[in-house]
C-alpha cells in the first residue's frame, strides 16, 4: 500500500501540470434582490441564503449565516451578506 506522500508523488509524475485551485474572487456570486425588501437583517440573511442554496452552494450559505449571526451590529452583518451575494 502506498503512503499518501508516495501516492501524490506518483500523480505528480504522471501529469505535466500542477492542480489549480480556484480563487474565491473568481467564483461568481449569485445575484440577490434585496433592494425594496424588508430591511430586517434576519429577512435579508434568509433571502441571501436561499439565493446561495439555489446556486448549489449550501455550505457557503451556512457559512454566511454563521458569520452574519456573529456580527456585532447591523452594518457588519449586512457587509457579510454582501460578501457572499451580488446585491441588487
């Protein structure tokens, strides 16, 4: 049985390129209409979470909600939401 280190060395030898990691900035944020909605941060977070889940990003939605709930104030929570979705 190969150790993980040996396994990865073999894979590297079999390929000519290094695996590429996707930068978070290159992942497109899902569009989310928050303008004109009830400004309650829990409502806005729920709308943004649904937009992320609709885009197939369930773990990201959970991460956003957890960060949002740990925010110290409304403005910080809203900024967190805007990090994850393209607000319109």
